[in-house]
C-alpha cells in the first residue's frame, strides 16, 4: 500500500515571518484578501499585526470575524456568503483552529458549492476542486491547523462535532511566527500545548503510523516536552519551541490520523463547549494506559522523548508507565485539571460514548474499542 504525505506548498518559521504574507500575496497575484479571524483577536489587536502589513503593502482586504471558539455550520455558511460578496480571491486566516478551520470550510464550499449544507463535508468528502487559496497564520501553538488536511465544525443542532478530512483544504502557505503567539494567556498556552502533545503521541501510535510520520512525531514530542513549561512561563525559547513543535506534530498526524483521545474530546466541545486542548490533556493519560498493550515498544521511545533518561534500561511495562507518568507530570506542571468531574454530567455519558465511537478519529486508535469500553473510560475520568 502506498503511503501519502500532503504538506503546505510553502511555510515560513521564526520571528518576523508575518512580513512574508505580503510577499506571497503579490507573488501569487492575488487581488483582494478575505481576512478570517475571530472577534477576540480583532478586539485585542492581534489580527491588526497582519492587517497592518496588508495596509503597508496597499493590498485590499475585507475582515470576517463571525466565528465562535468551536465554529458552527452557521459561522461557515455566513462566511461563504460574505466571501462571495467581498470580491476576494484568497483568504488570510489568523487565529487558532477555530479561525483556520472556518477558513478551510469556507474555501472548500466556495470552490465546491455542492457541499453548501456543510454537513456533507463530514468524514472524507469527495470534493473535486482545491479550496480558495489560504494563507494560514496561527496565533496558538497547538492545533497545527495551518499544516493539516483536517478541520472540525460543530453541528450545534445535533450537539456534535464533525471531523472533515480533505486534501483539497490544506493552506497553500503557513506562516508560523512565534510573535503572533506571544499574547496567549498561560491557560491557553497550556491547553493548546497539551493539544499539540496529544497530536504527536496519538499520531505516533495510530494504526496508520509509518517510518516517515514516526520521525516527525518523536521529534515533536521531544520539542514539546522541552518547551511547554517555558512557553507557559512566557519565555522566548519556550514560545519558539512550541511554535515549531506543534507544526512538526501537524506534519505527521495530518497524514496518518489520530485516535480516541480526540474522538472522546470532540463531544465534550460540542456538548459543553469545553476547550479542545483542555479536553485532550485530561483524557490523554487515561487513554494512553488503555492503549498501552497495543503499542509495542513505542511507549519506550515516548518516555525517552519526554526526558526519561533510563527508558531503554527499563522493562517494557515500566517504560510504558514512565511514558504515562511523564505526560501526567507535564500536564500537572502547566495547570491542567486531572479529571472531568467539573465538565461531564453522568446522564450524558451514553450520548458522549456513542458520539466518540462514531467520530472519524476512532478507527485510527491502535487498540480496537467499543462504545461500552469508551463509556468505561469516561467514568474512569470522572
């Protein structure tokens, strides 16, 4: 079987990288930009850093900011209409997964109008055309939406998140500038950072993993483990490390899939509006323990990448425990809650379990599971 790898045409990394946005727009002969960003980033002046570059380069633009933290079908459909009315020919998406995911869905529907209902994009949709060109500028170090072929949209009417996977949606350009992430509060830095670690670990052990994806994921785990505490403390080295580590994780998992940490986290976002990174961080150690028997020697490598010096001298059982313990320690050090008690209502667990089992990330889990076993995991996390 052939293994496919899809990445951005171009990516820029490092402080000051956003200056290249104007260069790319002019080189690609785009005439008008549809700036897609969320209301908070507009209000806080973070999006203005990019808008100022457009102004200085005399590049026309229009701003769209009707985007919720867990973007909805309505956000996408309103965005499609706004894009068509704007006369723009490209999108600059500024933000975390919410803004970039919304931009992807808008861009796909603009070029593939038969999917205007949005719901038909769930899973692997048979789109024919590449989306409207997107230049993605992440403001969080976690989702890696700027380099993935995935996006998630909330179906608010049915209390569920739709995972969409489409090679046609990847941004043509990613601009990963740690200065755009410098204003993240500590809690958001911690949550998005643990999201990135979850991407790296799940991508490393997923059924679709292979040598090339393993290379990215192990390096991402190593960088994140070294950088996240510093990023939460606000150090430049920590921020720069997380900007790179989360992108490298995205290069991998986008091409091989994830597992049930994500499939269990998605319904928490849909039902309770729980921040995705927080949900992942809480669930990750428990699911790692559950998955351990199906992971061969990989937890030994995870433990080593997490900083466990004697990982290769341990028994496999001890190395697996060490990997889980290292993840728990990092999560605790950056202030992530340890359980779902304050989030999940017992009466919702049956619905959550079925939703998680139906989620597009579940089939990639290294250990085959069931609704009943997922239900047990939720209860264990309570």
